[in-house]
């Protein structure tokens, strides 16, 4: 995933609830926006110059318009940060928008709730990473040296493009793994060695 989808922001904005209040004896009407889990994402206000013209309902209308704009901008910011640090947006971590809207509890759940355990019977090809260089300044690719796990003298350079290393920074000892269909992934050393045996050792 490389961007926050507009449809996600629209869906989140549709779940917002609002609270209104007049600020003391002033002409200011405040509006606060909340996600279904109670997290505040926006504030807007409106005011008139002459107290004689104060109309709370009209004030709520204008305050909500500004609040929605502020909340939408905040949602873009929050989802963008989440995507940057996790590689996914909140729709990968929360219940469906409908479930969240109808729930009184937090929408956040563990992804393990929707997972089953599997044992691997796949045959894959893998090379061990024996060197990690600096990222290329142009496209963020990472220069690696990969080797035959049984004979590290047999090695070659490998350029890991930015999309391959977006979620995990490879370390020396990790593996570059090729699955069926020529799909390439980086696997941490411990995870790979616990999950696979060299075919000649089986």
C-alpha cells in the first residue's frame, strides 16, 4: 500500500459524531468531532459580532462545516502517519465502518482474531544476505550482497527496490526468498530458519 485512499477518508468522516456548545456568554459556538471510539479529530467554531444576532442553531451549522473540514484534514494526517510507520491504513486494523459506527467499544482489534494457523508445505528458493549497503539516494533501493547459504563464497550483488524493503529493513543473516510465480520477499533469519529446512536435509 502506497497511499491513503480518498474513499477511506470519506468512510471515516461519515462515522463522525458531533457535540456543540456555546462558549460562556459570548457569541462563539463550538463544534467537536469524534470518531466512534471517542477519539476527537476536529474542532470548529463560529461567531457573530452583535450578540443580538446570535442564533445557536445557525452557529452550530457554520461551526460544524468548519469542524468537518478540520476533522477531514486531521484524518488525512493520521492515516498518512499510520501508513508511513506501519505500511497500512486503519482499515487494515479496525472493524468495518458499519460495525464501528454501531459499536460502543473501540474499533481496534488484533488481526489475529481473523487468522488461522497453517503449516507450510511450499518449496521456495532462498539466498542469505551477507552484506547490506546504504540506500540509493535516487529511489531508496538498498544494495545487498546475497550468497548461497551453503557456500557464501558463491555470492552476487542484489538491488532490493524500495517496495521490497518498505515494511522491513533487511539485516545481515536474513534471507531473500523467491516463491512460486517469482514473487520475492525478505524474510528475517529466525522466521525463515524456523519455518524451512534445506531440501537435502529433509
